[in-house]
C-alpha cells in the first residue's frame, strides 16, 4: 500500500509545531508576570554539548568508543534491561508465524522491497522537521536534538547491520519458516524499526515538559507505525521489529545521557493476560 500524502504532511506539521514550541523561551528581561522560562538544556552545557556551527567530531568519536564498550560498564540494572529485552524478543518470536499469517496468509508472499523507501519516509520527515525547526528558530536546543537523532540512528544502525550479518535470518518474503537463521538473510533486526525508534525516542524525551504528551505520541507513534508497516508489507518478522525497537530506544537513551546528562530508567515487565502474556515497557526520565 502507498503511504498517503496526508499522513506525511501531518507528521511534518506536527513535528515542526512541537519542536518550535518546546524549544521556545520566554523573552528575557520582561517586567512583571512570571519569570523567564528555564532553558531546555542544563546550563552550563554538559561535557560534549556543541554550540551550533561547532565541530562535533571529538565528541562523536568519544561517544562511539563509549557506545561499543558500554557492556563493560553495565551495572545490575543495565543487565536486567538487557535480559528483559531478550525475553521480550523471544516472546515475540513465538508469534512470528501468526503475525505473518494475519497479514499475508500462510503461503509464499510476493516480494515487496519496493515499499522499503516509503516505509522510511515518516522517519525522514520527523528528522527533517526537527532540523527545519532548529534552523528557523536558530535555537541551540534544536540543533542538539537534531544531532542527537542523527547520532542515535547512526550508532544503532551500525549495530543493526552487524547483527543482520551475524544472524543471517531470512525475511518472511524468502521463507515461511521463522527459524531460518544463518541462511544469508538480512531480516534480523529491522533497520526501519530501529532508526524510527531511535529518532522517535529522542523526539519523545527531549525538550521541556510543556509538550511532553504530544512529543511522546509522535515519537513512539513513529516507531510503532513504522514497525506495523514493515509487518504489513511482509518485510520482517514480529521479533525483527521488537529487536529493532529495543536497539533504537536504548541507543537514543545512551546518546541523550551523553548529550543532556539525563539518566533514564527503563523497565520491561512481563504481565500475564488471558491466553498468554504481554510485555510492557515504561520509561522515566527526570
């Protein structure tokens, strides 16, 4: 199915409005009334924060090293998150066949690689709207949010493609067997879901709290919508999108902690329901 133009325009307008409003600060030096709003980002800027126009190469290089060596510094909570993510992916793997059957039936399905670019458009729109808002408002917080999105997407994207190569899982277009691992495929994890959740999490958890509910609706909605489209187009198994979501969210939290100094607390929980179980995810950022 084609991505409808109204959805793209809606994402563009909403992202632009949310980013512009959330970065805005009250005029300085106004007499009477409420005091000026606090800046979006802590002052003085945290280590690694860049002014618009500054080179971010040293910070990015430092982030890359810290990102890929992070497991060496994990504490008990980090390993609990990792274990919970693995459990969630394993649970979704159980329903890979059922979800594929729901969308395309049980037999072979036509190749839908032509949908790959269309499924990436919403993420590109949100990223582009963030940068457009930053340029229009000349706001330092906007530039930092845009860079955080790019960095989170890049770091998680590299990890995704390394896992694709290692797992070699065939896509549901290539096989009806969800256990076709190490066959030279590129299914696990989903790069589209990974990048969408990386960009969406930064959108959801950046800025001030005035537009938090709308930011989270747009940000996490972007990841969920992109994952749904990948399943509907038979490009990935359900567990591929779950793994992509875990990578994208965790990478975004890593970058935000490096950029903004915020330490988020993420919790996965297994909730029993009638006929099975449900995995829930809760994120708290001070």
